[in-house]
C-alpha cells in the first residue's frame, strides 16, 4: 500500500468540531479561509484509492521548527508528498513559501504541486497579474526548482500563472494548466442546470463576500432587503470566530457583515462551515449563489447549484476563464440583481468542457506518478461510506449553531481541543514523547467531562440544528 502525505489542515474523515477546527492553530485547520477545504478535500478523495493511505500533514511542513528528524520521518514513512495550493505566489505568503520550499528541498520522495496560482489585488485587473519583487521572483524560482527536481511538471491554476512563470524561464515543459482540483471532486460527473427560468424573491439563495471589496456592501444590503431567504456564507476565520463566540474583533468595518451588530448577524442570516461535505450538502438546498469568493461559488457548482462569480482580481479571473464559469466584474455589483445574474448565466461551456478538463487533470496526475479513484481497478467506494459515517458538524450561525460563549471555561476548552488534536492520529508521522502521550490522555478525559456538562445544558433547538438549516 502506498502512503501519500497531503498538504492539508485536516482529513475529511477526522471527527472535529467547529471549535477545534478554528482554534487548532492561528489560521485554523483551513489556513484562515474555509475555501481551502474545497480543494484539499477534493484531492484527499481523488487520491484515496483502494491501495493508498492518504495522510493530511496538518500544515506541519510549512510551520516554524521543521527539523531533520521530521524530514527523515517523512522520507521513511511516505512515498509521495502532494501539495495543493491556492494563490501562493504573492508577497503575503513569502514566509510560508520559504518554509515549505525548505521542506521540499529536504525530501527524497516525489513532490507534486496540484494547482498553484499568482496573487492579485483589485488593481491587478487593470495591470499585469503576477508583478512581483525581485525577492519574490527568486523565491518562486527556488520553489519551482525544488518541486521540478521531484516531479514531472507543476500544476497551475490558469493562464495568468502560466504566463508569470514563463517570464521566469519555465515553459510548458515545466508547467501544466489544470485549474483547481475542487471541481474534480466527483470526476467527470459535473453538471449545472437551472431548475427554473427565473429566480424569485422567495427562493433560497446565498451570497459570499470578500470584505475588502467595497462594492459588496451596497450589493449585499440591497439583496438582503429583496430576497428574504438570502444568507451570507463567510469564509474568513475572523468572521467565523465572531459566529463561534458571539464577540466582536478589535477592528471591523461597520459596513460589512463581520461583527455582531450587522443586520445579517442580528437576523440570523449568516451560516458557515468547518468541513467541506456539510458545506456542499447545504449548497444543494439552494437555488442560486453569487459573490466574490471563487471557492464559495465552487462549492455551489460541485453541488450542482447555479453560481456566478463577481470577479475582483486576476487570480479569480484565471480560474473562471479556465472553467468557463459565468462571471461579472465586482465593480458592477452596485447595480446587479441576483435574478438577472441567474437568468443570464449560461452553463453550457462549463458542462460541455468539463470532461476534457478532467482528462487533462488526470493525465497530469498520472504523469507525476499518482493514481486516482477514477483509474480502472482503483475505485474505493468504502471512502464515501466512511465519509458518510462521520458525524455531521454543526454549522456556525448567530443562533442555534455551533455557538460558544467567550470566557475562562471556553478558553480552557479550546486549549484542550488544540492539544487533543495535535496529539491524535491526525499526524501519525509526528514524533511523540511520553509527556505528549500523557498530556493527550489527560486532555481527552477533561474534554469529555466538559462536553458532557455542556450537552446537558443545551436547548433542544441547539441539539437538533443541522448543516441544512437555511
């Protein structure tokens, strides 16, 4: 049996509540944005063949303090390191990319990058995407060289990234455009259709927002007043913490739904998730989704729900162009209406081109020595059965969700959850000390007592809330 180490915060098969997911490390088990759950969860499923063991690395390879002992353990215990990434070629990711590059340089096993892209701000739509300082370019070259020494080619998200890397000396013999793995979760079986010709104000719909895009303030407020069943699905960890604790961050934009005084919060029209299966299941209950978050809209597309992306930078533009996903520009948001977006959206090219894009993705993986559940004889129906058996995780909502009040008791509980997850089987390749094993056992017993006491005091509504609540 082959063993694959996957760059991911967690395994989709882990039993993990919202508190642990958010507080495991500063960025949570989703690196600060639950959109990362979409592509890491997809790759985990795709590579989980009937003779492979896929282990999520809890982002250990890019944290501070990676030692030679850790690298030796990875080299000894695993056959391949698979690295799903997002817009990693950006100034704000340089420290993490440096640490990840050093880890790759220390490996003697194959390493494959699945879907990396350039960064981009709103201004990138008016200029060159991928403009970078000399330091960032040197780092990207070092990263690319380290990966190419251990793989056939690097998988990139779109043509913008391909052009950026071509300017650094990497041609098509080094790079393959594959898009984002999120949309390949279920293989060639992707089809989006509109169940009705027109969207009504009573239809359940969702909006996703990038808080830095100011046009979304007016857009979201206007739609909330028109579409009574509209909900907002936040993706950033700061807003998820507001939903979890009911307390405000030190700084927030009063125009955006990132604090407890916003109408979306007061009216219980916010919902979010800390696992991708629950997120996708909820998207199946909706009629339409739109907004600036590309993976928030990918969650809808994977669920078969129509979605339109409001593009605000070239990093998202390259993805929607590759997948032929309907989009408009975010600066148009002040006069756009969801019903018009829905009516104008055409999914013909998305549907008709998916099979070819999927074949390109599979060919890229095979070129790099990776087998998938879509290969003959490698099917693994047990994976989905095990995933279905994982207890559902309560969604995060202002009311009747995975809500926990702030205070000393909650701080202790979160600390115990962090220790429990760190010492558990999520990272079996992590060396354990006697102290660590003892701490794990003590923490787990105390945690169970706290949870038992908390469950005894829960209201019936809180106990029965599900991810499908709209």
